[in-house]
C-alpha cells in the first residue's frame, strides 16, 4: 500500500508541475504576440480620447504589446499640431517604442498638410488603408476606432 501511495503522490506532483509549465508558456505566448492596429478615420474628439485610452489600458496590461494607430480621411486631426485636445497624450505615447502613430500621405496631400505640421514622432505612410492591410497580413489584430 505504501509503494502505491508513493507512486500516486509522485505522479500528482509531476502532473501539477507539467500543468504549471504549460499555463506559464501559454501566458507568455499570449503576451508575446499582442499586436493591434487601430483604424482612425474620425475627427470626433470622443474617438480621439477613446483610442488614447485604449492604448494606455493595453499598455498597462501588456507592456510588450505592439500598437499602431493609422490615421487617414478625417482622422488625420489626431496627428496635426494644435488640432486635437489629445496632443499631449499622443506625444507621451510616442515616447513608447512599442506604440506608433502613422498618417496617410494621400490624406495629407488632399488636406494640404505638410510634415512640419505634424506632432513630432508621427510617421508618414504612402497609403493608410494599405498600411492596415499589411499589418493584417502580418497577423495583427484590427480595431476600428468608433463609438
């Protein structure tokens, strides 16, 4: 009886250890592949606040997440100096190397905006929609910023 009880105890410990390792690896894998692109096409200040809030919340829960906001159409105001109440928040977020803000060159041209008018650190991409498509092909999650 003692030998059987001892083997059972050892097996339980092995199963417990294996379970802990499995869960730890799943959690690590989940956090390592947290990549989201945000599609920003609205000049609405509530949508601007929402995307800033979401970036901050995700960053708190997942410090290694890769996050990108792509602005085109009417959403370009978030990238332009003195056109958004979120300018200070965007500037702070831009200091995080895991967060990027990208603006569409086509939308800039259509609205007569040049690079000197952008909040420093905002990157220009040739086509905002194509930037989002590229991220999706790379396996990034997609969120349309809208209320």
